């Protein structure tokens, strides 16, 4: 973990990762719905989803242990709920189910906003 990462607020990093990921996923969802189905569309969706997931993981991974510890302190709290929604989003994205993944990510964002 870098010095800058040590100074960052893990919840804020998670929020920012969602802020950056969600619009890109919503765009790929919209594009996929507008285009005719086919190999190129599926490849485009897969490539974009993989890029978004990689960026999200790179941003949030250094804080995973701290976020998990904080969530464990309040199992039914907003952070724990947000992390549950994010796990659901990642699972759905792994199967190419972009629309429900966007919904789960938006719900996670809403939960994190309760922490202000």
C-alpha cells in the first residue's frame, strides 16, 4: 500500500470506484440493447465489463481488508449492505448480466451515501 493509499478514506475510495464504474456499465448496457445481437456486440460488452471490473478492483482492493473489518462491526449497516450489493454486481457481471449488475451497484452507492 502506498503512502497516498494509507491516507485515503476506504469508504470514499469505494464510492469513487462506483462513481467511475457505474456510468460505463450503464453505457455498455444501453449500447448492447441498441445493437443487434452478435459476436461483435458480445465481445464489446465483455471487453468493456472486464476493463471496468479491473479498474474497480485496482482502486478498491488495497482497502478490502479494512472495508471488510468495518462492515463486520455493523453486519446490517450500510457498509455491509453495500458490500453485499457489490458482490452481487460482480457475480452478475461475471455471467454477463449487466442490467441487474447496474442495479446492484446503484443500490450499493445508495447505501454508501447513508454513511455521510
